[in-house]
C-alpha cells in the first residue's frame, strides 16, 4: 500500500478591493512537510473570470500583479525545494517547515492573498495540487450531476420545510443488496408499503449527448426497479431544463420518455404543482 503524505494548502485569492472583501480564487499553494517541498499552481491564461467579477477594474492591475506574484512564488519554490536541480538540500525540520509555510500565507495588505490553511492526506503531492486547483479554481465539482441535483434537493427541502411537509418525507433505498437506488424524498402513503417519491433531475447539461445519457440512465433505473417490484407507486421528477436551442429539444424528449414510464415530470419552478403532489395522500 502506498504511503500517504500530509499536504497543507492555501487557496490563492485575487482581492483588489479590501473594502468589500470580494475575491476570486486564482490558484493553490501546497506544502508537504514530510517531503520538505512547496509547490503552487496559478491561473495564468484566463482573464475573463476577473473581468466578469470586477468589470470596472483596470485589467493591467491584475496582469501586472499576477506577474509579480508568480515571480515571487517561483523564487520561493526554487529556494525551498530540496530536490530542485542545482539547489542545496533544504536541511530543516518539519516543525520549521510548518513555520515557514505559515509565514508565507499569513495575511498581508496585498491584492493577492491566501485563504486559511487546510490539510489533506495524499498519495502524490503533484496530483493533489492538481485536484485542489480543479476544485477551488476550475470548480469542476459544479458540473457533476450529483452536485447540481444536491443543490436542487436542498431547495426542495427548504420549500417542504416552510410548508410543514418535510416531516412526512425521508430518504429511502429501493431495490436490493445487488442493485439499489436511493431517493431523497419518500413518503409512505399506505400502511402496506405503498410509497410516493420525489427526486430532482438536472437536464441543463453542457450538450445534448449528456442530456440523453442522463435521461437514459434514469429510464433504465426505473425499468430495472420495476422489474424487481421495488419502485414507488407514485414518482415525481422535478426537472431543470435548458432554456433554448437543441438542448431544450433533447430535454423535452427525455421528459416524454420518463412520462411514458408512468412517472410525473414537473419543472422546478412550478411550486404549486410540486406542493400539490407532495401534500396529496
């Protein structure tokens, strides 16, 4: 088994107006005390994220500041990393290494600052740096099906709680030990085990292929669970669909396929219809 190492990290933030505290994540700095190495990754190509968030900002302020910050990070990395070619081994103890890292990331009056320090266990320091960068800067998690549908489920949960309906619903798994699907909102409507269920479905994907694939996946799940005689008697999908174009047509086709499987499909903004389904017994 590969040995895990401790990686401390801080997110690099661009904060041009300290008065408001608004910032954009532009990079990640990592430090691995066991390896006595420091590394970083900084967004060096895109400026549109900054321009979108701070439209009034002179972009030369960002570009020049990023250049200077990157030069400083390169200097620190070359000085501290003991395995850099041509560098003397950095002979310090882990405790001292921690202190140096904390000094680097401490709050300063600068347009580039660091977040609070976090710690993760990693198998590979470089891979962990890439993963942290993708999470905090590229926000790749936000494109995942599970994330978007979790956000939608949280919105439904707030609605149900406000209408005093949430107390009737719970998460429940349908299927068996070999194949099962969890649904976030399930209500028993008869004592003999007759259920109704509600699940969000995110169909506002980046392209039509992803929309069809996600729809096909749920159609297959419904068929399999029904064949196992383990599916709610009443099933509502609360859907988020694209607003226009070919993606809208693809989403409509998925909705039709779900309705042909005798499930109910409602847009997420149809609050009254959703609540009527949720409250009916």
